[in-house]
C-alpha cells in the first residue's frame, strides 16, 4: 500500500514538474521571440534613420541645381520630418509611404535636369539611398516574419492558455500604405 501511494505521488510530482518545466520553457521562448521582434523593429528604425539622414544631402544637391522645384523639395523635407516623429508600426508605415511618394516626385525632377544626374555627389547619394531602400525592404520583411512567428505561437495551444495571462499580446505588422499598392503609371 505504501509503495502504491509513493508511486502515485511520484507520478503526480513528475507530471507537475514536467508542466512547470514546459511552462518555464514556453515563457522563455515567448520572451526571446518578443525581443527578436523588438530587435527587428529597431533595425527598421535604423534604416529609416539612415535614409532620413541621406535625404538632406540629396535635397541640397538637387536644390542647388533646380531652384524652381521648391514645392517638391519642400514635400520631401516635410515627409522626412513626419517620419522622424512617427511612433509605432502603423504610423511609421504611413510616414514611410509619404516619404517614398515625395522621393519619387523628386526623382521626376532629377529626370528633367540632366546636369543633376551627371553630378558625382548626386550619383553617390542616390546610390546610397537606393541601397538603403533595399535594406529597409529586407528589414520590413524580417520584422513581419518575426511578428508572424510570434503571433502564431501565442495563438496556438498550449501557449494560448498562458500567453494572455502573462501579458503576451499580438504584435502589429508593418503594412504598406494603400497608396503604395497602386501600380505607378510609366510613360515614355
């Protein structure tokens, strides 16, 4: 009888121990995934800041050659300021779309002034900006991949049981603005 009681108590203790270890492991995994998302978001911010830092030099180069295009240059400057003040993925995505739109208008100005395109400073800045745009796209993808994995994890069983109780909630994706979904018209 005593052996049977010890076996039952030991079995219950083992099950409880396994549940505790599983919960701790799951909690630590959620913490790691959350920090991964924060790191990916910081990388997006880093690349957006890099682009924002390049823009004044690009604008100054264009401004010196194309004085009459003040409206386009002003739009780029305002969009850059809006991006610098944006908080959170939705606001950053909206401000990023506005800046991308303003930059595309600036590039139209550049097309109208061949002397700008032949300027060595402009070419170097433009190449750096193009590289930064690629880094931003990769950073957005990495961030959204991390958010997708995390959101799936907190919604699946058995993690869903304790994730909400421990304060883990779904993260927001970095989404493109509706204007970015429109196909640009290209005319030759």
